[in-house]
C-alpha cells in the first residue's frame, strides 16, 4: 500500500492512503518441542509451581488467538511442532479455540531433538500459502523457538517468498555452553530470506511470562500494515514518559463552596 501527497483546501500538503482491504490471515504456529522447552520460567502458578516455557507458550498462543479473533473473526489457525524434525499437531486451519486445545493435547517433548532444520517447515508453509492465496488470504508462520545453543538451518531459495515469518526466541543467558546470539542471528537470516512482508523477531532470556505475552501482543499487527521493526515504539515505558503539567483552572468566584 503506497500513500500519496495531496493538497488540502488550505494549501498545506496532506498525506493520504488509498482505501484497501487487508487480507484475512491463516496463521501457522510452530512450537519448539526441544527439551529446553521444559526450562522453568520465573513465574509460578497458584500452587507455587513454576511455569515451563512450553506452558507459557501455550498460554501466550491462547491470548493471541482470543485477541486476533476479536479484531477479525475470519482469521484461522493451525499448529505445527519442531522436534528432531517438524510435524503437524493440527493440520486444518480453524477459528475455533477448541482446535488449539486439541493441538496442545497432542504435544510431547522430543528428548532426541538436536539439530533444527526448518526446511520442511518452509516447504509446508509454502504449500499452504498457495492454498491461502487461492482464497484471497495470506499465510503467516509464527515460530516459537527455545534452543539456546542450537542454531536453526534451512535450504530455501531466496526467490520464493509466499508467506511471512515471525519468531519469538526464549533462551538461557549466554554462557560457556551456549551462544544465544549465534542462534538469534540464524533466526534473523531465516526470517529475512523467506518473509513476503515485514517479519518480526523478538527474544528474551529473562524467563518472564509477561515479556513473552508482550511480544505476542506485538505480533497481533497485520503483516500488510506493519512498519519496519526498528521503528516500533510500543509499548512505551511509563517511567520514561514525561509528566503532563496541567495548569490549574481559574476559580469561578460564583462557584466557591461556602462552609457553614
């Protein structure tokens, strides 16, 4: 969508956007089922038991679905998993929350997961994107990745960009046995190579559920109306916000209360 400069009645330039309709989305969640998905977060449940990354990811997906359907009930969702290799959890795209719950019941952490090859995921996404386009929809993949020392790899031509890739990366803090920066760089390379529209990537090594939820909320933005990620200025920090100074209103002498 490109804007144009128009002339207002006062003669001042005015930027306008031509009306257009955003395509409904088919969103494919890909959940990492590496053993690192069972790493505990810092938040605890009502029983005092810490949430794992996987449990927090499930909550974040349900939050996203509820909010996304409130924006447009025509969006649809399907579910994929990344173990030693990617596989379907729920193949049919659906707008029903029960579909997500059914997919979650089929989740089992893959203890043998080691390398992370995203090639099959991209092939599936490319195939599904063609079907979405035939229905005047667009496809987006949201990858939730948890491996602190295993950088993903893929074989994919740069000429094929039929879907958009978003990534949320939960990881441990850097140490002798891991290098999350190297993993992050690999995820950025994949995102830039396959994304049709502006893809977003967010990471956190803090282990806080609220940070994960905030990142998921930022992914609610529609790929067709996004700014580049470097220009995102939300959410704004309340601590840095300049206080608003309000001049005291003049006192109306006729309305001054009189104490008896």
